[in-house]
C-alpha cells in the first residue's frame, strides 16, 4: 500500500439505514485511523455533500428509496468522472454488478455479516484513492512531453524574437537539410531561401510580432545538396504579458503537390488532343452529369461540347440499347468499380453505332470518388466482322456437338433438307433417310407436334430470323424421341442461303420435366397444408412469388394480394431495417447464400388491419434453376408471447418481494451481527445465544428466498445423470460420516439446478431429523426414482402435512425444506409420495419422470 500514512482520508458513506452507516463507520475507522467517515441517508443528500466538499471516496448502497445506487453513480460521474466510487450492497446480483461496471464504478462489494467484509472495504477504499493519485501524476507527466512530428513532410520551428535564435525540430531539419538539433540564427536559417523571398520572410515575421496574428506564406528553398523545394510556412505568435517574445510555426514541403498540379495540366492537354473519345462525369452532382468531353467525342457522336456538358451520358442510348448492359453499367457505378460494356448508341443524326464504353472511377487523396472517366470506342465495323466470323465458325462448332446432338441444314429456295451423319446416328436411322424435301422430313414428325414446328418456321422465314422448336420425332424402330431444333439463317462460304442448325435429343429432359411437374404438384399440396405460413420471394428483387393458405390466415389477406408484395411489406416499417440486417448476417451473407438460418429470430408481421403479430421465423436462401429464392417459414407465437409476458409480470412481483426481504431483513441482520462483534463482554453464554439466533434467522431467510424464487423461470430441461448429480449433492449437503448409496444409472429430463435443490433438501432432511447416525439411498422405481434413509421415519398421521410450510420435527429446522421439494416436483409435473423404507426410515418416491434416451 503506497498511500501516505500522513493526512486524513475522507469517505462519504450513503445508505438509507442509519444503523448500517454507523456500523460501517465504526469498523472502517477501527481498521485504519486515516479514514474519516461522513454519512448521508439518501442519494440526494450525498450529491449535496459532494458538491459542497468532494470527499476522497464515495461508498454507496444500491437499494435505496428514490434514487438507487446506480442512478446515484450516474449522477456523480456526470460531474466528477474520476472520483472513486464503490458500490457496497447487500443484494448480490450479476446484473447490478454488470451495470455498475458499465457506469464506471471503481469497485463493487457485497455486504456480509463478518468483520472481514469491512476489512476488505477499507482496503478497497485506500487502493482506489492511491490509483487516482497515480493517474493524476501520469497526466501531468504526459502534458510535459515534447510534441513530435506528425508527418514526414512537416516540421516545426521556434524563433526567439529577442535573440534571433531559431530552434528546429527533427522534421524541420530534414526538410531544410540542416544538421539535427540545429540552433541557428535568423540569418543562417534564411540563407538558402530564394533571394526574392528572404525580404518577404523578414517582413512577415515583423508583421506577426506587431499584429499578434497567425500568418501563412509559401516560399522557394534551394539547398546546395538538394533539389529546389516549395515550402509552406505558418507563423504563430506566443504572447507573454502582452508582448510577442516567441514565434512558433510549422514548415510543410508542398513541392510534390505543385509537381502533381503541373502533371495534371500536362495530362489535361494530352486528353484534349487525344484521338480517343474521352468524357468525365461528376458523381457528386444530381444525375452525374458530364463535366468534360474532348474533341474526339464530338467527332464520334456529332454532339458539340456545349450540347453534351451538364447532361447524363444516357442521351446517347438508342431504342436498341440492351437494358441488361445498362443495368451492369449502373451497378458498377453504384459500387464504384471499373466496367466495360458494349452498347448500341445513336449519333446526333440518328444513325446507330456500336460503342465500347469503359468507365473508371477516379479517387482523391482521401479515397473518395470525384470523377468517372469514360473511354468511348466505335466498334461498329468490328461487330459486323465478328458476326460474320461467328457465322462461319458455327458449322464447325455445331459439327462438334456432343453425342446427343446432330447437324441439319435446310435451303428454303430448293426445299432441300440435309440431316448430317451425326443426326442419323442420334436417331438410329439408315444413312440418307432424311435426304429429300421438307415435306418428306415432316412425315417423321409426330402429328400432334407438327403444328408447333411449322408455326416457328412461318414466324422466322419472312425476315430470315433464327427459329427454335421442340417436338417429337419417330426413330427407325418407331420410338418417339423429344428433340429441340434450332437454326440460324446464313449466306456465307459461297453456299446458297440456308438455315443451318442443331437438333438435340431432349427426351430425358422432358421426362425429368414431367417428373418435376408431378413433384411440383405434390409440393403445392404440401405447401398449402403446411402448419407454418410460408413465403417464397425472389432474393434479388424481394418480390413474393409463392405463399400458402396458412400465410393468408396469418395476414388475413387473400393470396392474390400477398403475391407481388415486397418481402419487407410483411413487417412494421420501423422494424424493416433491423430485420434486413439480421437476414443479411444469417442468410444472405456473401459466400453463404444457401446456408439455412441456424438461429430462430422472433419478429412481427402486420395483418390486414395493421395489427402486429409476433412470429417465429426460420429462413434460408436457396438456388433453384439459377434463381436465388428466399424461403421463410413463419409461426404465430401470440400465445407464447402472452405466456411470457404473464410469467415476466410474476417474476417482477417475485423480484420485488425478494428485494424487500433482502433489504428490509438482511440489513438489520448485518447490523446485529456486526454489533455483536463490537461488544466486549465476558458473558460468553449470552453472546453465544445471540449468535445462534442470528444464524437461525439467516437460515430462515435463505430458505424463504429459495422458496420465493421457485416461481422464477429456470433453465431449459436437459438430460441429467442421477448418479452424478446425487454424488455431487452428497459432497455439499451431508456430513462426511453419513453414507449415501446411489443404486441407479438413470438419466432423467429435468432442470438440473432445481433437481439438485430437491436432492440436497431431502439429504439434509434425513440428516437433520435423526439424532443417530443415518444412511441414505437413491434408487430406481417404475416411472421415477426414490430417496430413503434408515432413520426414525415420518409418522403416518403426519405424512399428509409434512410438505406444508412450517412443518419440522427438528428444533433447528426452518419448516421450508420439504415445501421447496414439493414445488420442484410440481414445476416438473411430477408426483411425490411419502412412505417408509424397509429399515423404518423415511422414503420419498417421485414418479411421472421422463427418462432421456441413451
């Protein structure tokens, strides 16, 4: 303990029980004569005393009328953030301790009946005061530390205006190429500045001295051993007794900034003269307008600079511009990413051209996007050549199709149809089977599907567009195969104009589709009969695509109204953002889109009347045929919420009861036991009777609180080994000389803490109610277990009343033990009966127990 032994330490003790403050003060002053204890019986009185004369430390109770200990701590911290504050309370609670720590309590200590608690309190008080004094010394030392350089291109200096001496920091020495720890005269410090700037520097210094105002200038500096620099210098006057005796300042090397500006001007000229169309757009303005276009852009589009600036570049889009490409472009811009797309655009004269557009974000030094750079390229001719080349490659590509595809050609002018060898193999046909006219070919097409094929051809033929059709065709052995025929019109390679295409066997796919349709029908049935409300929405758009009957009941809306809603419309508007965050964390996080939600989260939905319905939701994102879907299963938990609210109100009433007992009974007990320790007398018998009375009252209080808390919510039932738990209870509830025999290896489903309480009470009951040595046995019975002893037992006429509060055959008993056992049994929906053991002792049989499966 480093606290000086000299000087008084003032402690303010706040407690609404004067007997407690008097007792605490007596103990503390006896423990250390430096401690002088002042008292207050309320938090308001304590605040007044602190404001009048702040003590060295505050000790406060928690459970006080009006402002409690935590509210008192919060009020003290608002005005005295570093004043030591110890919460000294008779009510032990993890929640209270946790909140006290969060409010920056110095320490937390629970009251007790022994003098050791006051010894510990005195030690905690002195330690807290010592720590505060050390922190103050550290703060003063920190204020005296020399400021260091904050950037590599910045330094500091100090000029004594009387002597002309200049002191440079290490950073300033590096910038000026001066030796480290240099002390220069004003003349020496100016020698390498540009001659035209030296006079200006002297004038600026004189101006700073006369006006007392901060000044900033930029000068040229050239040291013989370094390149020329551009320095930004700031002068700050330091005034003492109205006179400026010192000038402190900063030197910042801005040479690189000026170089970058020169480079930027050169770059601007290069962009202006480039033969590639270039644009700049400003993302900080509404609709991201163009702020720059070069001459090449004007030549390519026909729009002048005046016609382009201030407009979004979408004015180039034509009626044929691909909306998906526009969406890709928009997404990249929103994500501040580079992107390259090929778009159909219109020139000013209305002609269409292919534009290869590359967008690149430009960032400032802070990482913020300040412009979007656009590079344009007219690729119309390239596109046309590529299309022709693609047509030329098509025949080769088609000829190499897999074994379930074949190549075919049709010349509309001659009506000739050619099925290549690959197709004949596919359909197990003799070579040359389909050589001939289109009419001959159609005889192999299934009658019911011929209309589908002819309709596709009729739609495509006038404009020579590609066509595709699915139909059935007869094989050589008269089997029906499903095929898909697709073809494009071509007139290259010196051939007569024709359709060339691929025919693919899709029989297996069609069979799968049929199976899928059957499965889908079963799925629809299961969906509509599911006990939970189900919502299926598109993961990208959030639009609800499917739902079931239970969903219509939950929301009290027809299915047609629910389908098409956005998934967020199911919930209260003020909760949507929170639910979206939870869903993103557990379901749709990147790389984890198809993983089911592992935690069940209680949320609310709105019915047609705007009422909030509490639901339990389990959700997942799945991929079906390349589409991501959000599947949500909602269960109405209104009844559960009502039960929880009812149980919460019961627990709050129990907690209020426990608080009253804890505060109104424990404090007098602590006062009584503490006062007994202070009594100096030779009458040991009287003192011994007093101590026994205190212990008896404490035992009664513990049992009463245990009995009261039987109504509070316990842990969830779990598998508990009777063998292990009984052995654990034997170590804590019975003396070492009492034998406890466990004759069961059963595992029961129970709340472990309550079952442990039941066993401990029955073990203690056997020990406390038998004067002679007793043995205890735990064993199995049909549907449960038993606990018995070989003592005197419970008379038959008293067995009906033994579970009532107050029943006890021992003068040391509290009369609560067996009533607690009865409440534990009732909480588990078990039954308990009292009978005699084979040895004549008491036997308690507990039935209706659920056993865990091993």
